[in-house]
């Protein structure tokens, strides 16, 4: 009954990941490769946290 109010712990992290990837592709298209790489690294770190949380482990 109260599952409506429960939140998925990875929901916000997935939104952050998707936003980082969108930004990375945007700056890549503009030619800023160094910023693109930095955003990809940040996105990968977020993805690693998501994988740990979904596997049931502690970060």
C-alpha cells in the first residue's frame, strides 16, 4: 500500500547519469574533447555507484 511513497535509491543517480551523458555528448559535438572526457569519467563513477547499490553491496 505504501509502495507509492517509497523511493528507489538509484532513481536520482540514474537521472544524474543520464544528464552527465547528455552534457558529454553536447560538448563533444561542440568540439570540447577535454570537457567531454571529464564528463564521461564523472558519469562512469555514478554508474559504478548504481551497480554497487543494485547488487546489494555498500559503496
